[in-house]
């Protein structure tokens, strides 16, 4: 009982701090730019930590360790793909997107950027991307709520159906109140917590088992394929399609709205070089530790974890290793991971509804305060749908994330890359690419053709659609080309 009180007290203090930050920034949120982009005032440290905390949700602390618990180093290929994709996104996309979104009439959302980039007057380049944002963010946010439910269920024995409401309620509150400023500032705190939590658990467990060499030997004795990156758990060699599917997580980065919006919010593109170094250090160490958690947990825990229980390996190890106050702090980091991503996803989805549906279709003359309140109302509706989708406790977190990740990567990745780097890209080309990419993922996921991760055909078909339709289309106007060229010359 004393143990539970200590853990609960730590949780309450943490959630209270996050909510206090939300209330503080509520008073500083005056318009849509404040609510969605923090008025473009983020520095290098906050930008990098916010982007990575938003990216690496509960799936890094639960999904990846669960995969590594079952598959060993085989799971490391996801980490390799993610690390490469993270670097490419920061290196090639971040600065140009930051500059372009400001020159394109201070665009605050991806759909608004597409509309302004191509001078689209039909509203289609706002509404169609917003449809895919809402679809895939409901799935993605639901995975976060599943993570929260599993956290409270595992630690406190709370029934899953109640536990999911506790986690979701915490996220919704400070997203609803504080907007982007609250989310980005709390993301910084959460990113630091996640980093130290994911490192300390495998290191401590390994030390208790007798050190690095002893732990590696124990893993090999349990199942030698755990130490062979190209060998699957059943002993068979990994095929080319399987390897491509795991590495393909990396190409998804170019189309993730909740990550790209961090690039749009940085105070200056000059901050991005330092931010890239910070982000890559965080990502490489954190992902390596996440794989290590699963592998070390396989030999550290005496009771095997079966099915979806494998994704609780980090939680179970934490409960076994540390005193109650430390357990509370580490498990608060898990909640931090969940809250950081789910809050950002809710915010981007809400912005898509308010800016790209409500204002475009219903209230073109809506004022700033009205749009902020519509956004807050849409946060509640989207959260409710995500909770309903997450009520199945047998869902694998990593499976849900991979589906949403593929959807965004295929629908928006090629569109972003071509819009930023190809002068000949047209409005109809991007529109075709978004539709083809998003629909391909939805259909391919149901058919499960060739065992190939749906992001691969979705990304390729989307890119082809953009190229073919743009070539067949009329060339962009002189004004559009002039803005495109100005981006390359800008020193913002």
C-alpha cells in the first residue's frame, strides 16, 4: 500500500505540473498563430526535444521494446530506418519548410501550406489533406491512449476500460487549455524524462545480472537468434521484403504533420543546425536503449510475457528494479511519452478541422477567438473517437502506430518533398499524390499483399502520381515559380 501511495503521489505531482503549464500558457494564447505554432518563437533546444518527444511516443518505450523482446536484434532494423529518416528530415526538409511556410502567407497547417504554395482557390488542397489527417490521427492518438491504459492497468491493476480514460483525460486537459505553447514546453520536459528513463532501465538491469558480457551471454543462451539481426525468432533468415518493410519506417518522416509543425514553429532556420545535432543524439541513444530494454528483459524477467504483454516489458522491469519513488518517476516518463505525442496529434487534428473544414466550408469570416474555441471543441470530439477505437485491450501498440505512420508518410511525404524541391510540381499533381498515397495505404493494409509494409507502395505510387499528373498539367504560374525561387534565396 505504501508503495502504491509513493508511485501515485509522483504521478499526481507530474500531471499537476503539466496541467499548471497548460493553465499558464492559456493566458498567453491570443490567436491561431499562438495556439498552433507558438507564434514561431521556439529555440533550438525546445524545437529538437519537442519534435523527438512528439515523434517517440509510448511506442518507443513500449512498442519497440515489446518487438525486441520477441525478435531481438531483428527489431533493430526499425531503429536504423527511424534514425536515417530522422536525420534526412532535419537535414533536408526542416529549414526549407520553415522558410516556405512563412513566405507562403504565413501558413500554419500543412493543408494551408499546400493551398498557399499552389495558389489553390478551390479549397480542395485544404479539405482533402484534412480528411487524411483526421483519419490517421484518430488511429495514431488511439495508440497513445492504448499505451496509457496498459500503463495504469499494469502498474496499479486498474481495469483497462477505466485506465484509458485517466490517461486520455490528462492529455486532453492541457492540450485543450494551453495549445501549442503548452504542448511544446511540456514536450521539452517529457523528452528529457523519456531519455533518462529509457537509458537507466536496461543499464541497471544489466548491472544486476553481472555486467554487459554476462547479459549478452544470457541472451544468447535463451535464444541465439536474438543476437542475429538477420534471423527471425523462428530461426529462418529474414527476407528482402521484410528488411525493406522495417527500414521503410524512415521514409514516413517526410509526411508526419505533428513533427513537421515543429519545423514550422522554430524562431529561425539558423537554429536548425544545433537542433539537428541535439535531435540525432537523442534519437540514436534512445532507440538503441529501447531495443536493449526488450532484449535484456527477455533474460531479466523470470515470468515470460505472452502476446500483447510483451509490450509491458519496460513497465514490468521498472517495477522489479527500483524503489517506489524512482518507479513513479520512470513511469511518469512513460506517461510523458504518451502525453507528448497524443497532445501534438490532437492539436494538429484540431487545427485541420478548424482551419481546413470549419473556416473553409462553414464560416469563412470566423474570427481568431472563434477558431480557437472551435479547435478546442474538436479536440474533445477527436479524443472521444480515439478512446472508442482504443477500447480493445488486445491491440498491439506498434501495429496501430505503423498503420497511421504509413498513412501520413505515403499521403504527405511525396507531396511535401516535391512541393519543396521540384519547381514543376503542380496543384493537380500534389492533389493526385495525396489521394493516391492515402488510399493505397488504406487498401493495401486490408489486402496485406506480399507481406510488404503499406508505406512502400503508398509512397512510390504517390510519387509517381505527382510526377505524371504534374507533367501532363500546365506549368505553374510565374508568381508560384517566383516564390519557389525566393525560398532558396531566403536567409530567415
